C-alpha cells in the first residue's frame, strides 16, 4: 500500500477525534430514517377518522413492510457492490419526496376520504418501505465497522423519531383539538416537520458526516481491509484509495456469516415479531376508549412506548449492565413472548395503569435488546464482513416486523376490545 499506511494505524487521538460530533450526526440520521414512518403511525387517529373502514394502522403497516423487506433482501444480497453513498442519499431523498406526496394528497383533497385517496396514501407508504431498506440497511452496515457508540447513537435516533412525533402529537391534539378542523391542522404540521427533517438528513449525510475525522479514519481503515462500499464516500471527503485497497476476495460469504450468527439473527427477528404484533395496531384498536382518558388513551400508550424505547437504547452504554452473552440475549428475546397473555388479559380485565406498565416494559425491552444485539454481533470480523452482517441483521429485523404485523391481525379474531 502507499504512504497512507501510517494514517491507518489506530491511535486514540485519531479514533476519538470528532467522535461526539459524529454521534450527534448519527442521532439525526437515525431520526430521519424513521420520522416519516413514525409520523404515519402516530397520526393514526386522523386516518381512522377519514378512512374508518380500512383499518389504517394495520393495513398501512402491512403495505410498508413487504416493500421494505423485499428491497432490503435485494440490497443485502448485492451489498458488496453497492455504492453506500448513493444508497443512503437516495433513501433520504425518497423519504423526503414521499412525505411531500402525502402532504400534497391531503392538501389537494382537503382531507377527503375515499378509496382513491387511500390507495394514494398506500403508494407513498410503499415508497417509505423502499427508502427504509436503503437507509436503515445502508447506515447499519456502514456503522457496523465503526464505533459501537456511533451505532448506538443511530439506533437511539431511530427511537427518538417515535418519541418526538408521539410527544408532538399530544401537544398538537391539545392545541388544535378545539379548533375547526384541528386534527387535520396537526397532521399537516407533522408532515411538514418530517419533510424538513428528511431534507436536513440529506444535507448532513452529503456534506457533514463523511468529512468528520473519525468517520474518514474508520472508512480508510475499512478500505484497507477490502471494503469497496466506502470508495465514493471517501472520494467525496477528498480521499483517494489505491486500487489494491479495494479487494475483498477473502471475506466470508453471506451464507457463512449467517450460519455463524444465526442466534443473533433469531434474536432480532423475535424481538420485532413480538413488538409489532402489539404495537401499534393492538394499542389503537384493542384497548378501547372506556378508560377515563377517552380518545387520548391510544395516543398516551404510543407515547409511553416510544419514550421507554428511547431511554432503553442508552442503557447499554453502561458497560456493567450491557447484556453480551449470546445465550442470555436469546433467552431474553424468547421470554418476551410471555407478554402476549399479559396484554390479552389486561385488555379484557385490567385497568389503564396495568396497560401503561406493560407498554412501558414492551418499549424498555425492545430498545435495550435491539442495541445489545446490533452492537455485539459485528465484533471480530473485518470491515466488509461487518458491513454484510449489519445488512443481514436488518433483513431479519424487517422480517420480524413483517411477521409481527401479520400476526397483529389475530387480535381482531380474538376480539379483545374492551
């Protein structure tokens, strides 16, 4: 290799330089990855008002997930040859334009319902799924060969998007609820904020993230280990890589990586099967309104889940309480399925305090275990393998979400509405 050898040697100053700024940027990039979709989930009461017969919380999630999972499977299969910069830029731009499309539908029809408008909403929701596969898989793979702190910040940003929109939804409902067409005004504000955040992420990724010293250093290191996916990002930061740096013929195949990490893949799958079989459809349709909080009840439950999920994603930063045992992670993920009978009987016989407690625990375990799995799994591999493994983990994450959304319909058969 050329005279860049000395710049690739890890030193504390090089690996720590710009780390806090990188964590902040990763947090915002995580926020942008899901803020549009979480806005859709959080304004579910609005879509129930204009599309009362179409089960929007369940149907829109079921539309979103096949496109996310299918796109992610294709991208994961070809990840070694995909330009990560173009992938992430395309994803954030698609989020931005799709959210703008939802806003234009609402403005053009003055908040009208009907099957035509519902199909239009579904089309843009499907675009969200494609964008999610590009961004979440691309960023997770990229951060898998960087610092675990950057991965944790990105995952915290994902959760923060839910907490932010849930909090804003409560505020807008309180402010606009008594005004004419107040619910729709709040929704328009939500979509406008989401568009701004997505545009901000495009700018942050294009002009800030790749130029941070720690990111340039880690990408140079990844290139030296044979990663081809970082070349465009390095070039954008003004760094040229030698041809010899871009050879990764010795890397493990996706099949080999999966077989070595099947327990982690199962962990992330089971986590999201359970979570999405309850959140958000069950909370909107099966908890009822006779709990003192009336129509606020579902909004409060969604906000509680998102806040606890966000806080839990910072717990693994405390090393002494971070779960790293492979068996321990698997047992913890399996034990969460005990929550299903708990939710069932609480919806039928319990009061709102018990339901809020269960939703809090659901969010707490989801956030904590997600960070533990995704930060531990890539250890011990070269950068190209870490990137591939990160993409594989997102495939199983999205597969878990899709399965959970499908199983969520069983609550309707169970008729647990209270």
